């Protein structure tokens, strides 16, 4: 009873210590939740309200794509994002999950994105009494000599219960207890060593065999138990029992030691001789895992490795090696084996969250990945260090225990480096250290942060004048270091005035290709050069642009012939230069002055004498156009000299103009005048005779046709008027012309007025006559009418029809 109370107190202290450590950890690490559930719950059973416990709303769980991340194991719990609760996903067997480890729990992470948030959740699985104690064997056979001393101990098989705590084995009971009593000893690993102690002597002669029942009971509800039958055969006397050389053996062995490695050797001595003095060694039935790991040599007592030792599964094993003689006596040698850790586990890397694309305008500290690093080794062998390659603008930071985040360390520039290859390396501190690595690729997404850039800030292009409209002058080109739409460049003209003309009326630019076309033909004489700006704009949002200056130089072409300024060529008058007959050699007669509006060599002029009345008398300066005599003028030289001078420029091809210079070789002006007047008249007569003949013929023909048309029109008009008067009965209304007046009260008119008569229907019975115009003004009227007659300025009869019966004459003085 005292031993049981001590065991319960020790277990309570350990649970309290674990609880304190958990509370310390929770206070140091934020973003954690802990729940406790019993094992064997049905699927869909409620675990906890994770949204309420972590302070999250349902919308955040959905928008953040909340999900559960486990470390490669089974997922026992599922997340219901709509309700924000955790539920059982599959049946949990605490014994399968943790074995004898208490408390039993499993952890997982709840991760949310945008922004990345990580929460650690621990679920403790509490034990229920679902397993009964069981013994490795159903029966135990013992041979005990009849003279065995009181107090002799016999080790028995211990039972095993997969449950823990109060549901584990709480007591052993031996029935009947006439000759033996039961003693149970607690071992450091939590197990129990069961021994049967002889407290009443045996007598083979009275009772050769004994049958006992060993009962193992747990403390759960309902209580469960297991039994094993003990068959004892009483033998004849064996005076001495084997005695272990050491009550406790301690040994160390490295994990992963090969099979057959000797751990230690136990030995026992038996004072008997012969057959009863021979000692054999054996390991009583133990847990299955332990039995598979160790073996003992029956004769020598060597304990060897029989399986794979793993420090991470168990650090300590205790064996009870039984030393037995052939007389039925035995002793138990306790062997404690300590497993030492080896650096045999490579650290692992698990990406919990990763964004393989990041915007180049992301600020420093932006998280791109969350990873979990784990090493199953302990102490230095399990201490890990995580790093990334140093040639990238990222750094790694530790967040929770075993968790790291990779964040940007500086601003990113996609134009400098569009992607990065990160190598995550994790290494432990074992000897030799073990490490592993993982490669991830991060692409930098583009933002419109680079304006288009022209190849040159200023462009200069020479274009020959007289180009055809639509002529492709040249191409401007701008490059944008961005990508996609942000790098699509369009070109535009900046509107401005050039000599009163809009730049768009001179040139245009193709918005897609940047080709500059001439809208019109350029004329060097009107505009020699002009500048304009071209804007390159990308398609980003907002768009960025840059400007380049383009200078177009118009190159002169020989498209203008020389123009002669002097001597002036007139149509009707004649201009002549006088040269006296006394003129000497080299006498300057005149100078032909000409200009060419072209420039450069296209405006260089040369003068040549094309025709002359006397070529031996004059010459023309090639460069200056001066006409000089090349000999002495004599009396035999004609007075009238006609020189034809051609002025030619230096263009390719060359253009020319011709001027006629009249020279009079005479000493007096009258002589010159008479000669050149005849020349003028003859010239005019010869040149214009044909023109004037044609012109006169055209005028005469036009006048004849016009007169003919007018006469016919007047005749038709008068005939129509007479027909209207003949058939009408309209009254005659007198009309006094504006010039009608009474002079000095004499009743006379200063002029003669003729009037037409508007006749009545019966007016054909009267006559109307006109008198001749003389010193009298005649007014023709009908005596029977009261109206005025229209004015007539001639004596001709108003009626030309032969049937007019009435003519009335009225003389007005």
C-alpha cells in the first residue's frame, strides 16, 4: 500500500512539472492553442473553437486559405473554416500514437496567407481504459526444491497494459498464498518487477505440485485484469542458489550499433558442485520491443545487441537476467543499458508556405516563404542552423522554435535580375555535422518603374528637298526595360509651330514602329531645318514616357534656275548698252548680274557667251559676268550688236538662264535711236502680226453674232407686245418721265418724248401717227383715252403689223 502511494505521488509530481513547462512555453510563444480530447473519439467530434481561441473571424479563415500543416504524419484533426472549429478527422488510438509516453500529444500548424500567419496547435490525447493487462505467457512452470530456504525469491513474468496512468496496472495478486507471498518492485523506467517469495516450507512428500494464479489489475473504470497460471513442481533438495556477482550492472552502447555487439557480461556463482553448480542465464519474458533488441548467451552471460537501437525511441533499457542452476534455484541480475545518441538523423526542411512570385516594388521585410526545420537527434546533434546563399537580396529569420521565414532584405529590381535561385541549407552541430538543402526559385514580377529610353537623346537627319510626301525619313527607337504591357512603347509627336506651320503638317510618326514620315515635300528655300520632339510612352499604369529631340536638315537640290537681275528684259522697250568707237581693248561694256536662290555649289554661277553678232569683239567674264571688248573698236563694226549670254549654275544637273544684251557701237545717241527704233518696229511687227490678226478676227466674229442675237430678240419682243395690245381693253395710263418739266411756264418740254399707246378693244377704228423730231417735242397720245403713253425715243412706228388701223398724232409745243 505504501509503495502504491509513493508511485502515485511520483506520477503526480511529473505531471505537474510537465504542466508548468507547457505554461512557460505558452507564455513565451504567441499564436498557440492547446486542446485536450480523449482517445477513440468518433469522426467529426468537436475538438475546439480555433477561431475564437486565436481571435480570428470566419472571413479571415476563408480569405487567408486557412489550412492545417502536419510534419509528414497522419492528420488526425480537420479544420472547418465555415464554423471556425477543429473536428476529429480519423480515430485516434493513444497507444498507437504515443505508446507509454505521457502526456500524449500531437502538434500541427494552422497557416493563413495574405499576410502569412502561423499558429501552433497542440492536442493532448487522454487515455481511456480500453486495454486489459496481459501476460506474455498463459502459464509459468517452476521447479523448486523442497528444502528451499524461507525467503527464497522467484521472479515471475510481469504483465503489460498499453494504457497509462490510472488505467495502467495498479496491483498484482497471487492466489492462493499458503506457501508464497508476492512482492512487487517499481523500476526506474516505470515498469514493475514481480517476485514470488517462499514464506512457508515445502514438502514434496506432502504436496509434489502447486497451482497458483497471478492476477494483474488496472485502476480504470471499468476495472480490467489479466491472469497467468503458475505451476510449481517440488524437487529434491538443492542446498545453494546462484548468486549474481553484482546486484546491478550498468552499461552504455551507441545507437545503431551492429547486431552482435557485446554490451556487457553478467555472472553468477553457485556454491554447489556438479550438476547443481552449473549456472545458466536467460532473460525472462519482457516487452516485445525489448526482447527483439537484446539477447544473452545462456552459458557465458554475455548480453549482445540483437536489433536496431534507436536513441530517439528509447534512451534506457533495463533487463532482468535470471541466473539459474539445475536444482531450481535462481537469482536475478539487474542490467541497466544506457543508449548514447549518435548524429544519425539528417535535418529536414519542410516548406509550410511559399510564394514563387514577388512584386519588384515589395518593401524590405516582405515574407516569401515559411519553413519548418527539424532534427530528430538530441542535444548538439539535434541543434540546427538554417541559412540561405548570400548572393541574393533575401535573409532568413527565426520565428517560432523550428520555424524560419525568408524575407526580402532590400528593394528588388526586376530589370536587374528577374529571378533568384535560393538554396536553403540546414546543418546540425553533431560530429561530423549533417546537413541538407532545398532549392527554391523566386520570380520577380514587373511593375512599371522604368520609362522608355531612346537610343539617343537627340537625332539629326538630313533630307533632300523635293522629297515625295510619305517619304520615310528615318526611325527613332526607344527601349523599355520593363516587361509585357509595361514594355510596349508607342511614339507620339509633340505639337508645336514651325514658321507658322504645325509640326504635324510637316512630319508624322508611326505610333508602333517609330518611323518618321514626311507629310509634305520640303523646300529648302522656304525652310532649311526644323526641330521637333518625339515622345515615347509605355502602356503601363500609370504610363511613363521620355522625350527625344529630332532635327531635320533640309538639303538643297538644284531645283532653281539662275535669275537675271540685270540687264532687265522688257517686253516692249529696248535697252541697249553704248560702246564708243574709241573704246580700247578690255573696255567694260556692262555686267550681267544674276542670282540663284539655291545654296552651295548649286548657287555658283558661271557666264558664257552663247551667240554674238561679232564674237571677235566681246567676251564675258566666266565668274563675274562682265562683258568687255577683246579688241579695239573700229568704224567697220556694226552699230547694232546682239549678244546672247547664258548663265549656268554648278548643280547636278546644272540649270541655266539666257539673257540678250543689245550693244550699240556709236558715239552719239541720235544715231543709236534711229537704228534701234527701226529694229523695234520691225521686231514688233514681225512678232505680233499673227497675234493681232487672230485677235481681230475673233472680235469681229463675236460682235457679229452678238448683234444678230440682239436684233432677233428685239423683233420677237415687239411682236409679242403688239399682240398683247391688240387683244386687250386696258385703259391708257399717262406716264410722265422723270425729265418731264414745264420750262418758264410756257408749257414746253426740253426734249422729244415718244410714247407707246395702250389701245382699247375698239381702238382699231382710230389712227395714230408720229411726227418727226425737230424743234418740237412730240408726245403721241389717243384723244379718246385718259392714260399716258410710254416714252418713245424714235419715230419708228410702234406697231409693225399691217393691220394696225389707228395712228394718232399730237403735237405738243
